[in-house]
C-alpha cells in the first residue's frame, strides 16, 4: 500500500489502494521555486496547503472540506494554481476533485519549505 511519508509535524495518512490517476501536474524535476512561491503568496492558497499538511484525517480532501465561504469558481482557480505550481496533487472522483500535498516531491526539491508553511500562523489566528 502506498502512503504519504510526512516528516515533522505533518499528518501521515495511508493512501487508499484504488486511487484514480492524478490530474496533469509538473514532474518533480520541473518544479520551480518561483512558481511555488507565487502560488503560496496568496493567503488562501497558503492556508489550503497548511491545512492539508496539519489537519487532514483522510488521504485527500474535496474543496468543501475546508469550509471556505468563496464561490466555487474562485476555489477552482486557487486549487488549479496550487496544482499547476506542483504543490498539490488532485484526483477526480466522479464529479469531485480531491487534493493532497505532494510532500515527498516538494521536500526533495525544496527541503524545509513545507515545514515553514506548517509553522505559518494565519493573521487572524
């Protein structure tokens, strides 16, 4: 069985055996720091990655799990930006897209970055 290996404070949740194929995403070698940092520069996207690292109880989560009071089109934009930057992996489950952080890939390319994201405190917290 595949699993998400999570260093430090990240939540480790085993991957289910019958995962759908991921949506298109950059290969590990193609991850670029400027694109990753641009995606994380938006506070909502930073919060999405942080919550997926620290608060998840399942392997991946749909957009509705976060409870954001935003239009679906806005959330779709933010999740797409994170996926295209290479921060998250998304899979299609019927009509629903579920996401999780590409911990191993990001740690291999940018060691320590996810620890900084996990340690970030939202301004309203």
